[in-house]
């Protein structure tokens, strides 16, 4: 089709022959076909298009044409590389091409704009040749322009389309005559008169047919399908292009070493059956699955360890029975009490859905905290038998996971070393999460659903035909509950995703009114969840004590006396005590430490806050788990302990804040439900409004929940009494006149304003900054069991550091100073490469990813615009995305600004609150 196609190059390489444009186009088409097949995207594309054209005249023909246009973006994406300046300047193909100084293309050596022009020209002509009404031809041609935006942006960092903002549509005006000679190179036979008229009026066609007030077309108001279709198109195009380019650059001339055939899905039913069988015979699950068909429920009320296990068994049976009756449904709630084994229950749900639905071939777990990711990762591997090539954790602290076959580990000075893996393949695996089971953060997951960023959007095509388990739903700000409901409802319908929402205090967000035509239908996997939650084996695991609460505001000295008194009583009655005290602010935690640090009751006192580094956190948690109940321990903490910290304390004290936050702290006390009469004492000290003033739960608690109701909700676990009020408030706020309403959000979708959609849904509302502390960190810390250790720096991290001349010191520690020096060096090298005009540097990306995981071990976060962060700046320097705390060990009258044991020492600072 392309005249003298052998002249045109797509890529060049320093050590191999250039890649012909035709070869690259064929390779991209090959990879897109592989991705479509691996992830079952045919049905997804058809669902989005069919829904979009539903109700149109000739809707079947229109759907067929749009699908052909969708596929066409993949084929056409690099057609613009016939630009002579691209060939001469970028491909250095100067024997065949001479630079053209008269080109109107911007940039003159680019290819994306020309590719979009060729695509729009070809498919607009194709549409106008069809036997449909002229109005529909114009509308379809405008949608072709929207799909062409993927071609326009496929080398840009993001989708920005909003007609008025980036001038995308207007940029084609008066362009056809100047660029039509390129269509001749592809031997297109086009109706020039129609195309000239169309290109000169694209913006007007957009305004007339798309950019209308949504209220005028409410009967045809479908904000999601085409918005998602463009995102999916962008994902499939850019991913296929990336994989094809990697294939060329990594392949030997006579081999296929660069070819990617593993797309991170369960390939066979037999493997899914193996995993399910492994889980079904794992520990207590074996009894559950043996009895499930003819199970007799007893629901024992007497407290005992045997009865607790019986209730866990009954919940598992209920889950299995419910999921088998509703395996074709797509939206589920999993509400289970703390200590009920939600992780095991969710694994059962996932495997049951995989077994019942042959098209589902991957699983995602979504968490608000990296500690939960790490804990669940280990638990799932143990209970399902998943291999390292089948499950991964995806977050900033996880480093670069490797599927590669590794040599037998060798011992060297007490450290384990493995052979070097194919880092480039590892990078691809991590970039696209090419694993059948992926555990990732809630920010990363919801970015995939709504972002306009190219790199985050790479994974969008992968989530089709999957199971997605979202844990700790209560941790999401109610301001975004309606948007969460809208997105998961739409994605579940069109992408065939099974969503399971989990929590011990589950907000039933399906009660929200989001103005969707189809009301989301959720299935309760434990239909009688509340009878388990209120069963004495769970509800009497911890008693809320309001003795201190009823006294009103309490002083620090009074609280210290109470904690010591109650802890001493518990220790006398039970032999020892592990007490936890939770504050809202870091300053209060530090003040309390001063009050109790010389107490004779406690043998060990620990501080756990958001400023304590991960290795110290692991030390503390492992010590608490390892302790043989002969030592009295006090843990002073902030709200970082509420979820994702697997500890089992005897008695607790908490500054009241949110009701479900109070319940979360109770989940850290008598966690294993094997002790009797464990209490959590609530108290009033610090005002929670600084943290929660924008949280609707806090607002409705202040306005409509009196003290007795507050107590009753915590005692009876009936959190819906609060959540119903919050949901009503959200519904009242979701009117068109209110800025930020769900209608605002969907309207930006309807108008394809990708940046506004992205910014209109924020999981984390407050911007934070990373603080790097250059102290020395040990390679390992004591583990949960005696004579066992947790590696802080794994063998891969140690090898990376040693490759860059950073070695453990004589105390087996890694120097933060040296790690920071390496980071600065890497940044400077990358700057120089960009200055020198170097192309894409995959090794630099790999190095940065590995170093980022290492640096996270020296890093904590603070709110960027808080007074705390401002005061801390006198001890550091803002550089390269961090506050580098180089004066962390400057001694002041009140001690060091930072210590490994306790984190930030707020007494050194003038600020009042450290979170």
C-alpha cells in the first residue's frame, strides 16, 4: 500500500539494522491482536461501542464502522513516519530523504500529527461512503477525530483532549491541501471535496453534535462508553507500540529473544483448578469445602476458641454458597468482623469466580496501605500455592519484581546473592504488571480507571475480565464514594470485572443516587453479616469503655495516670500487659512519651507514627508478635496503626475521632480473640477537626449523632446509623448547581475533558512531600520468631548497591548518605542524557525503579503545606523531589530533630502538630 515502503524506517539501533516502518506496523498489529486475545477485549470494545450507539438509526452498521475505526488507530498510528523530516532528522535516513524546510507540520520532524491526519482522512472518507444519513456521517466522523487523538498523543505523557484547551480539532483547519500529497504515498482514493469541507469545520461539528448542554440530551446522556473507549484505545495502542519497540530493540538479528508472549494471565483452566484445590485443602478450608453442600449452621453464642473457629467456618460456607448462586453477578460486598478472616474469604471468592467464569483470567487486590499489601502477599502465596511468576506486589517500596529463573543462591558473608536476571524483561513485567495476581495501592488502581497519564493508562486494557478486591473501603473519604460507585459500576458492566468491596465497617455505597440509568445491584456475600459481627465471639472480643470519655476533656498527666493504672490492673490479673495508646497528633504522642517514659509498670515503650521508618516499624511489630507475654509493653502511636498493622494488644486507649476510626483501633486489641475482657478506653483530648473537617462522617457525627448514639453505634456495631446519614448528605449535595458533584464529574467525561476527570477524583486530597533521612539502616531486623530475621535490603537491592560501589559497613548497615549520593548522581546523569538528546533509556528507568525502592526505606511523608513541614525545612534542603534532612542529628536542648527509634522529635520544633 505504501509507495517504495523499503525506504521508510521506524526505528534505528546502534548495533543492528534499522527497522522498516512496514515491519514495525505489522509487529504492533501482531501485539495488539495478542493483547486483545489474552484479555478478551473484543467483547469489551463491542460493549462500549454498542452502548454508545444504542438508540441510533442503523445502530448495528454504526457500531460496525466504529469498531473498524477503533482497530484502524493501531494500524495507522505510525503512518506519519513517512514525514521526510522525521526520516532525515530522527532516523538519520539521509541517503533517501532530504530535510524539508517548508513543512507546516509541528514539530517539523514529528510523525504523530501527520499520522492522525492520515487516519482521520481515510476513515472520514470511509464513513461518508456508507449508506447512512448525513447527520450520522458527521457525528461518526467527529468520533473518528476523537479516536485519532490517541494517535496524536501516543508519544505524549498524557491525554489532554478538551477542544477549547489544546486546539486539537482546530489544528486540522486549512490543512488538507498542504498534506494531501502524503495520502497519495499510501495510494488512498479519497473524496477531497468532502474532506476539505470537513477539516475546515471540525470544531463547528464538535460544538454542534458533541459539546451540547447535557440537560438537552439527557435521554441520550451516556458519559462513560466513549470516554472509556478512547482511554482503552490509548492503552491498547501505546502498550502494543511499547511491546513492539521493545521486541525490536531487544531481539538479536537472527533470534526472537525480545518477543513477549507472557501477558500475565492464567493460561489454562488446569492451573486455575490447581490453585483452587490448593486453597480448598489449606488448613481449615478443607473441612469447609467438604461440608459446604449439606452444611448445618449452628451459630454458637458461647465464647470459646472452638466456637470462634466454628463461626469463621460458617462465614466461609455462606460465602461459598452465595457466590455459587450469584457467580454471574459483578458487584459484591464482603462484610465480616475483625478476626473473621477476610483475606481467606476473599481468596475463596476469587477462586470461585475464576472457576465459574472461563473468561476471567486475572485477580487484583487493592489496598490503602502498603503494609496490607505486604501482609496479604505473603498470606495469599501460602494459602494458594501461587509461584513468584504468578503474583506480585506493585508499589513504590516493592522494587523490581523478577519472574526470571534464578540460580541457586550462594552464601556470602551471611548475605544471599542470586544471578542477575534479565532486567529489561523485569521492567516490562513491572510496568504492565504481567502477573495473573497483582496487589497494588488504591491510588494506583483508581488512576488506571480515571487517569489521563499514559504510563498509568498502560494497564487499562489489562483489567478487563478480572476479579478486583477492594479492601478497607471505610478508609476512602466519603467525598468520593459516589464517584467510586459510578466507576466500578460502569467498568464492571463494560469490562466484565467482578468487584468485591470489603471492610469490617462497610459503607453500603450502593445506596447512593448517582443518576445512573441502571441502579447498581450488589450481592452481600455474607447475607447475615450482622449476626456474626454482633456474636459475642466477635463483639465481646473487645469492649468499649467510656469511663474516661464521660469525664470530658482530659489532661496529659491525667491520661498517663489512667493508662498506668488500667495497665497495671490488667497485668496483675493476667501476668503481663501489652497496652496501646493512640493520639490524633504526633505532638501529643511525644508529650505522652515524656509523661510515661520513667514509669515502672512498662518494661518496653515504643513509638509508632507516620514519621517512623519502615525498618523500625518492622522491628516494633515483630517484637510485639514475638513477645512471650512476660514483658509489659506500651505502644504509643498515631492513626497509622489503625489498618494494615497486624498486632494483638491487650488493652487500648484512643482519642476519639471518627466512629469507624475508633472501631479500627479496637481491631488491634485482642485481634486473635483468645483473651477475655479486653477493653478500649476512649478519651477526649485533641480536636479532630484539623484532620477531618472535610470528612462528611465527622460533619454528620457533630451535627446529628449525640453521645448516647455514638456509644451505641460502637457497642452494637451498627455503623449504618452513621453511614445512612452520610449517604443522604452526599445525595443532597449531588445537584447540578453544586460544584464538584457527580454530575460535574460525569459531564467532564461526556465532554472528554480528561485532565478534569482525573483531577475531579482524588483518593488523597492533601499533597504530601517525602522526607529523606540519611542515617544508617541495618540490612536485617529480628523476625517474628527467635533466631529468624526480616531482610530490609534483599539480595537484589544489595547487588544493585554494590554494583554502584555502596557496601554494608562493619555493622552490616547501609549508609543513607551514600544512597542519597547515588540518587543525585543518577538524576544528574539523566539530565545530561536529555541535554545530549539521548533517546529512551530503559536501563536508566530500571535503575531509578530499583533505587526508588531502596530510598523508600529512608523516607517518610509529611503534608507539604503544613506548618510541620515548613518548620522542618531549617534542618534540610528541598532537592530532587525530597526534603533532604541532612541535619537530622543536630543536637538541640530537647535532643535530636530525628531519631531512628521514635521518628521526629517535635520538642525540637516550634510547630504544634506532627501527624
